[in-house]
């Protein structure tokens, strides 16, 4: 494989798919060496097969608002690779959703799911529907309309979607209901389900908890931990909420959250009832963080900016892709930040990652750090198959162990001669090898 040649070919085939090409390049750069050491990968065309999804379903989603007006959104499901298990990955509802974004997410998901050690392939889907300001009834009608198309290609042994940005427990409930109605099957076809109808304890917390468990392992390599550390967090959604909860439990102090309107800096720390308030803020459907400062007046709102200018020891980007650029990385480094763990998918730009690595800051990518979410989805699938429920401690213990194992795999494949761990390389190589070997075993498909 020659990375530059592959990228030129892909850019020709998929012009303008910026996020997808960014995600592919990162993986190719990381695996080039191990790939070229094994001639059977090259002759079996493993990488050419991996970078293209198995298939993409694209459909329209017509739905009626509360005033009787009909709207049409676009819906997608990308089934990327099922070498090690059924397609698995979230659904994103956000106005920015397009094929490039879903392809980057689906591609990343292949390696992330492989890292979890559970049998799950990679997939992703979603819609450009904007949940902002919609009523509960509108959300329900949209979810039902979305499932009217999606149900045909998913199933507990085929493809198991879950939540992502704009899709939480409520949306999973509406989609599950429609799937059940259409198929007459109460099946484990989605994860993130309600606890009374097949969901798993700890799934809502899992991505954030897992991210902090992973960061804890990173800090351990430097002989330190979360106690007394100042933590900057971006986003104010599911992942940010879970991460801040766990940071508090481990004795750290989370001082920021952010939204599209700007960020909130709370010098007293976001703890206790303030964490509860995050849920209220999110469910208000208004997509702004400023109201936090009305509720807790000691906090400041900084309009139109990201939280990376706040002095911190640890940064946890938990909002969205490319939300942390080169200048942000430089400020974090200058302010003495020692660890950056990505709760979101691909939040740091390639230039930011380069800066962190040059400065030997502990830096780990989303596909390793946030894998606890999908891992716990995998645990939900196991419980559905066995038709029993584990208690919260049991799920949490398994999640914690999975995160430790992922960290170990990153160190195994990413540790350089000087002892610095390149977690990007480690995660990509470890994730890739398992999938590539499974593809070799199964023939040309
Ligand atoms: P939520 O919808 O709960 O929250 C998403 C947060 O990111 C919100 O604060 C949202 O604000 C903000 N955001 C989304 N898009 C943009 C944008 N284009 N510009 C600025 N801010 C934006 O989603 P999650 O917390 O579930 O997801 C956050 C990240 O974590 C995503 O990258 C997701 O892919 C990733 N992730 C999620 C997992 C899960 O289990 N939920 C698992 C693994 C990764 P707003 O909506 O107002 O734009
Ligand atoms: O990006 C992700 O890993 C998720 N949104 C979770 C996917 C899942 O299937 O739980």
C-alpha cells in the first residue's frame, strides 16, 4: 500500500468528502508499516475493501409537524464492515449530517468496535433532521417515519443501531416501537433501550465513564490520577454528562461545558445538582449552554468560543468533530495541559494532534477513548441474547475492564522507543489487525 496513491484515488472517487478522507488518511498513515509487512493483506486487497462501505441505504423521511405542514429530510444507514460481527453503530440526527460525516463515523466505528474485543462490525446512520425546538410529538413522528424505511435492513443479527448526537433514550424508544409494530418482534435490534424493555444499566453513562476510565489509565503511565486535577470539557450532551459525573467521583474538578453558543466556565466546579441540571439543559431542546449561568451565577458565559483557552490539566473534548484545532492545542499545551482524551469522534484536527504528539502530551483518539459506549451496547446485546439483566456493578466492572484492555492494546502497538505512547497508532493498528485477519479468513467478499 502506498498511502499517497490511495488517497489520491479516494479523493477522485469521493471528492469533497472531507471528514471521510480525513479519517481514512489517519488510519492509513498509522497502519502502513504493519500492512506492508504482510504481503497477504496487499494481495487480498484488504485496505481497498475496508475503505469502501459494504453498502449505503439512502432514503427520504417525510413527516408532518404540529401545524400540519409536511417536511422532508434525508435518512441514511451505512453498513461498513461486518467481518467480526453484525454492523453496529449509532444514528445521528443533526442538520450538519451528510454522507461524508456518516462515512467517517462508520469507518472509525469498524476499528473502535474491534478494539472493544466484542463481536461487532462497523456501521453508522442518521439524518439531517434538526431536533432543536421540536415538540415531543414531532420527534415521535419523525422517528417513526425514519424507522419505516430503516427496519428493512436492520435486525439483531444483521445491523444494530444506537444513539449518537441528537439521538438518546427518547428517540430510541420511538424507533424501537415502530420496529416492533412492523416486524411483530420484540428484539434486541437497537441499543440504548429503556431499562424496562431490554436496555442495559450503565449504557447512558457508559461513553463518558469509559472515557474517564481510559484517561485514568493514561494518567497512570505518568504516575498520576484525577485527584485535584482541573478538567476542561466541551459539549453538554450525553458524553459530557457521563464524563463529568465520573471526573467528580474520581476527585477531579470539571470547570467547563460548551454548546454552539459558546462555553460556560464554572470556577467552583460542575458537581452535584449542577450535573443534574445538565440533563435539564439538554432536554430543553434549545441547544444553548448560557442558561447555566442564570441558574449558577458564579459561572461565566463566554460567547462564541471554545473552552480550550481555560487553564486545565486535562481536556476532554466531548462535542463533535474538528472542534479542537492547532491554535487550541497550542494554548492547551502552553497552559500546562498534560492529557487530552477524546470523548467525541475525531474532535481534534490532524494539525492539533501533531502538536500534542510533538509536545509529548498524553493524547488518545476517540475510537479508543469513547469505545465504552459501544462496548456497553455490546453488553446490552449479550443480555438481550441471554434474556437476562446484569446489575449496574456487573456492567460497570465489565466496562472498566474493557477500557483497561483497550488501553493495553494501544500501548502494545503504539509505544515508541523513547517510551512515548502514540495512542493513535496503537488504536488503529490493534483495531485493524483483528478485522483484517477476519477478512482474510472469510475470503473475498
Ligand atoms: P448529544 O446530542 O447528547 O450532545 C452533542 C453535543 O455536541 C451537544 O452539546 C451538541 O450541541 C454539540 N454539537 C453537536 N454538533 C455540533 C456542531 N456541529 N457544532 C457544535 N456543537 C455541536 O450527543 P453525544 O453526547 O451522544 O455525542 C457527543 C460526541 O460523542 C459525538 O462526537 C458522538 O459521535 C460521540 N460519541 C457518542 C457516543 C454515545 O454513546 N452517545 C458514543 C461514542 C461517541 P448541539 O446539538 O446544540 O449542536
Ligand atoms: O460513536 C459511537 O460509538 C456511538 N455513537 C455509539 C454506538 C453504539 O452502537 O452504541
